[in-house]
């Protein structure tokens, strides 16, 4: 997992809604059943991950001492057809995460008001993913 504090990248401490996080991902090698993707870190320590597999599934999970599934693995033909290579997009606004792959809406999850202090690029040890064109939009605050 690669992590970056918002303050390192921007000089501000937090990014708040309306938030858009976009990353291009490409499966290079490794176990095709291992998830990879992007995540956000809240000041309370919760980490939220939007993860996919190159055989066509996605999920949303939260991590704080242990994993909690928010959206269980769900099949997506757009992820499967692309072999897991494409644009991941995670938005957060009006207390809701929205998940997209290559511009196609996949799912959403409601969550009480949050701001975020870090971003993640996530891959398993035995899997190599190329992450490119990382973009983060939102209101930056101290």
C-alpha cells in the first residue's frame, strides 16, 4: 500500500467534499484474484478502499484494526471486459461514496460526514499494478 498525506501533496491538511479521486490502473502481473485500487484515509483512522480484480469484481471496504465490507464483491462486465485495466473514480459528496470504472457508474454507499487526510494506492505483495494519472479534486482546508 502506498500512502500520501494530503498535506505533503498540497500544503493543506484535509480534502473535504465535494471530493473526486481518479487513478488509471493497469494489471501488470501476479495473482489475478488479488484486489487492487484506491483509498482514502480519515482523521479518525478509518481507511476506505475501492478495490477491483482484473477478472471483473469490485468492492468497497473499510479498515480500522480489521476489514469491514461495505459493498461486497460484485461482478462488473466493464471491469471484466477491460481485464481490470482502466480508470478508477471514487467520489464523495452529500455523505455518499460513488464508485465508477471507465466512466461507468457501479454503485454507491452512504456514510456520515467525513473529511480525508490521506490517499492510498493499494496492491497485494505478489501483484504488480501500474498506477498512473493520479488526480484528487476537492475543497482543501487546514
